[in-house]
């Protein structure tokens, strides 16, 4: 099986926190989520939220049927 794992969708950081240089932190992996779903950046709570948005990329699904089970 092969997949590009985005399925025509992308994650988007909304209301990003600012880094030490004042630049928006756009990488979702730079944030932490608490068990109650609240975001923090560098240990400080932030109002940042995350969304899933369509990329507009055309997607395809291929199904392959093999004559027998793969061992």
C-alpha cells in the first residue's frame, strides 16, 4: 500500500503564537496540547487553534486485488 497521507487536506494554524523574534509560529508540531485540548507554546498557554482545510489537490484512490493473500 502507498499513500501520500494528506488526502487533499492540510493542517492550518489559526491565531499562531509569536516566537522569541516576534514571528508567527506556523508549524503545528511546535505546540503542545494538554489533556483538555488547550494549546501551549514553550510552556505558556496560547489562544492558538488548529484547522483542517482542503488543499485543492486532486485525489485518487486505487484499489488492487491480488489473486491470493500475501504471506
